[in-house]
């Protein structure tokens, strides 16, 4: 009477051992709504605008008992800059207007693009930085600076082009 | 449940399905009477597996919950009916691509899929969270 096997022999394709299932689960399933993901807003005033997820509240908070995230998006996209523009004009055209918003996941369309922009100060002040007006403006300014400098490097071009619809 | 098993592949012969069925079953040589889906065998298999999932596993039916399970990566397999509107179909496929979850295109419309789930309503898309005793996840890995 050998009592060696740990898990009782069961039909192989679906081993019900919890550890195995969780490891298979992790191998198979990928969370994609993470900070840095580029998303498109679907509802609200900023519908159709692109944004980047700054901070995720998976299980929600007491005020918002649903999964939501803080996004930093482009309220106004930078205009198209051409080579003949003077430096002053280029500077003017490259300006962006940024919004910060707490958005429900169902009102976002995730994309395959990411934008690894360092928005740590914006993220850390997250839930309360959106309550008072001046904190919000401060956070938006910080995000604006970061996004503008990213646009000037010419990377993530998709993010800074307006979605045509 | 016995009657459900007999009821599952409704013998609706669509010319395209017929052509596909003929192409698929001709090398077999077996005399399949009414092969409406791709091959009668695999059509049955999906239905049986779905039945087992309904009995023993966890699943959600319907577009909103399918998106929700895709978003929080709880879904293991997503099944779409063939008359799912193309925008919705591509949206679910896109989410599944991001989350690396397989999508299975069921050979039947939402009425058939609802019947296969043992429900009396139409089901356009469903997501399987926990297959229970069924091996539906392994059996359709490349089931696009």
C-alpha cells in the first residue's frame, strides 16, 4: 500500500490542484489595463480622446465601487508641425492640453499601444489630487509638461495624433 | 439533458456549411448523414463540453459580462455566435488578443448557442471562467 502520490490521479487535461491551476492561469491570462496603457475614452466630454492610464483602482474605492482608473489624456492634441515652421511657431503648435480623469473601465477602449511616461507624481497624489481645484490643476500641469516633452521627442506618434471618427 | 444532447446540432443545411462539411468529411469516408457543422463529431464535442461547463463550471453569458471578465482576465475562453455583429465580434477579439485569451467562433447563431447552453434565450457571446470538469479549454486552443 504505497501512499506516495501527493495528488490523487485524475483525468490529466484538467489537473485540479490549486497550485497548478494558478500557475496555468498566470501563464494564460494577462492583465492589460495597467499603468502606461494607451486607451481611448468612449464616454463623456472627452469621448474619442486618447489617454494613458496613470493609476488603476482594480476593486474600486468606497466612492466608486467599480473598477476604474486615473487617466491622463489629451484634451487638445498638438497641431501638425511642418519643417518650415519657425521655432516660435513650432513651440506654439506643440502645446497640448491635458486632462486628468477617473474613468470607469467600461468607458475605455484599451489599445495595443503603451506610453511609458513617468507620471509618478501624478499617480501618487491620485485620489485626493482630483478633489480640490488647485491640486488638480497642479497635477495637470505636471502631466502636461511630461507629455509635451514626449511629443517633442517624436516617439509614440500614434498617441499624439487625433483619432478620426 | 438527454433530449438536449439529441437536440444540439440542429440540422439546418446552409449551402456554405454543406460545402465545408463535404470538404471536411470526404477524406473520412464515413457515412455521416447530416453534417451541418464542420464535422458532426467536433460540432457535437463543443456542445457536449459546453453542457458540462454549464453543469459544473463557472461562466457568464452576454456581452457586458464577457467584456468584464476579459478586462479582469478572469475568462479562460470566449465563445461567439456566428451572427454576432461584426463590430462587437472584432471588439471582443481585440480585448481577447490583449488579454491573450482564446476566442472560439461557434458554428451556429445565437439561438443555437443559447440552446447549447441549455437556456431558453439567445446567447451571442459567453465566457467561461472556470471549466469545472470539462476540458473545453484544452480541446479548443486554436479554435478560432
